[in-house]
C-alpha cells in the first residue's frame, strides 16, 4: 500500500483505485496579468511528485492511486507558487475517484468520445 492510503477502504483486497484530478493553482495580487512563471513552478512541482501529470491550457491533469497523493502533490505545488513571492494562492480542484475499476484519464476521454 502506498503512503497516504491507510484507510481500510484502500486495502489491496478491495481492488485497484484510480484518482484523476484537474488542478489549477493561481497567484493572487501579483500586479501582473501574466502568471506563466507561477504556472511553470506549480506544474514542475506536480511533475516532481512522480505522479502522471498532463499540462493543459486551463490546468494540469494529475493521476494517482489515492486522493491523499493528489493532495500531497498539490500542497507542494501551492508552496512553489508562494516561494516565488505570491502573498495569496487560489487553487481549484476537480477530482474523480474510482474504486470499482482502474481507469486512466485517457480511458475517460476515450469513453466519452465513444459514447
């Protein structure tokens, strides 16, 4: 069992779990409309977590085996933005946690396209 998956619900006997999240981390009050340096820092921090990350125009898709892994990586991404001097950070998280089957973000897109 991976760290952060200590609940009985995440026991290996119950099967494989997949969590797909789209996260966006924004600095507030920088005085500059461009936030690319902050986005880069947050994205690099998420990628350094070892989780599968895909940067897209409005956020980053992150895949993990538990919500705890996502929250841990996201906390570090927020800290990366603070380290660049942001006094306030606003974060949006959309998360889909499946406990009935193992499905990647690509599987979810394919399923939607096929109807």
